[in-house]
């Protein structure tokens, strides 16, 4: 039988790495940042990019957490 764990929608996309897998004081993005290329530069989305995403029915609980490349 499957084990189904229900969590609030606000946690969707967060807390995906358990604390036992992280060095003390580090968050879930620590491992991702260690593995990604240092040549990739992230930036805030422009107003036009955000408007395009919203017009295409995309949603985010906090658009400040969404970044573009370049």
C-alpha cells in the first residue's frame, strides 16, 4: 500500500531535502548550488517576463523566488 503524506500547498517545491542530508546551518539549496556550474548567472525576472508568465496562467506564491538565466 502507498504511503501518502499531505502537506500544505505553500510547501510545494520546498523542504525537498531532509535535514539529515545537509551540513549544519545549510538549507536545501546548498547541495544544488554545489553541483551547478558556476558559469550560470541568475537574475530577477523583468516586468515583461512576469507579465507574460501571468498572462499564460502561471502562478507563484512569491515571484521574487523565480529567477531567469543570464
